C-alpha cells in the first residue's frame, strides 16, 4: 500500500479539464484517478489533459487507468492528452510503448495550445 495519499487537483482551462494527480499512482490509488477521469469525461469539457508533473511513481494499474481513460475519451469523442511526465513515469510509458498511442507534451502550456 502506498503511504502517500493521492491528491488530485482539477481545473477547467478554456474548454479543457486539467487533472493533476499529486503523489503515487499505484494499485491502492488508481481507482481514485479513474473516478476523476470519468467525471471529467461526463463534463462539458472538450478535452482532458492529465498533468503528471507531480507523479513520481506509477505502476501497471496506473498505466491501465490511463489506457482506460483514453479508450473512454475516444468513445465519447473527446481528446485525452498527457503532459509533464516525470522521468520514472516516462520510462514506464515508453517501456509499454504507450508513447505511440498517447499525445504527450513536455509541458502544460504546449498541451493546452495544441
């Protein structure tokens, strides 16, 4: 179990729901992130941006949550983008070849402009 309770900040920037998890996204915390993504998909926002700049660790359940979010976003015709990956999260994403299916941006500003 993770000792860090995952905090998730959400804000609407223009027509994009920006989700910023703060803490580790592991088996004990990924359900919380999944709920926030689903809530954002049900909102009036046109797209979702997940800012991973404050996630130091992500396990396979966190990756599965991102994949599920991407699939759900596509189902409802919305974009789901990632930005500001920490080195450890970027390594997990690249290792699983997910950098080929996600739109990933180096920072929030570039992601919001796209």
